[in-house]
C-alpha cells in the first residue's frame, strides 16, 4: 500500500525532517478530533475511517503525555491549511519507500518511528489482540455524533 509523509522544516534542528503528520493537543481536546484537524491542515486530506493503532509515552521521564497514533483510510484530497510559521511539503509514496525515508535521515523523528512500529504491528496482526489499539471510529456527522465507538 501507499502512505503519505510530510517533510517539515524544523528550525530548531536546522533542517527538514520526513515525518508522519502529527500535532499537539491542548487540555480537554479529543485525540481523534486533533488527529483529523492536523491531517487536514498539514496535508489537505480528509479520512472517512480512523483506527487507533496504539499509544506511547514520548517523554515518560518528564511528562505524563500520551501520544496516540491513528491509521486514516478512505481519503479525500483537499487543500493544505498551514499556519504562517509552518513549512510542510507532502508526498504520497509506497510504504517501503516511506520506511526508508524515515529510517535514513541523519536525525530520526522519534514520534514517526514509534508510529511506524505501531503500524507494522497492526499490519502484522490486524485488529486482533493488540494492546492499546482501539476500534475503528468514524468522524462525527454534521450533528457532532460519532457513528462508531466514541473515543
């Protein structure tokens, strides 16, 4: 299959990094809602189907933050809606090429690598018996209701 990576200008690191689309969450926000918003803003994509692949703790020694990683499917392309400070290129490619780009950078993106591991686990096992993997969920309808398992 194919996937989409973004190449993001990371000013603090002095260069560009290949990453999966990712974004931060404010207290009280719903993780799936944030994932949908970030995917649309960074790539212009909208997805009909979302599956939580798992969770990980990126800063376990200094924070109680939990990061969730989702698989977005049944995609529709729209326009990016970047913040003025963001520089983001997007590119669809075979999963094998995406893996190579993520792993061959001088500076690796830890969150994308964690997401790649969660994706590999999902592809190897499907939705069966994966700790931290939630059921497929649908975006809310026009009334804000979810059609499958609220997350």
